[in-house]
């Protein structure tokens, strides 16, 4: 996770996911960390995918995204 100035605020290895869903298969990963600053915009990177930009308010509400058929991540 980086802030709007590109400063790295934290890194974390994702643990095992939890499979679920009905006809749509899902895999949930839970993570959290505290950031030292209160920037308005952040960028999150998941290895193997393009960076995703979020506002501070969106992060407070909780992030949710899915892998598309093209192999990219998209917000839900």
C-alpha cells in the first residue's frame, strides 16, 4: 500500500483464502494494517495484477474486488 505521494506505507503477504459462493465461486482474503499518515488517496498492489487506486473513504468502507475473465482485478 502506498500513499498519494508514492510512499510505501506497508506490505503484507496474503494468507490462505477462504472459498465460498454459490454459482459464482469466490475466494476471500482478509487483511488489515495501520497506516502512519492520513492521505486522501492510496494505491494497493497485489502481485501479478495492475495497481488499484482507492480513496481513504473507500478503504474505510472495506475493499472488495474480483478477478475478471481477462485476468485483471476489478472493484465490486
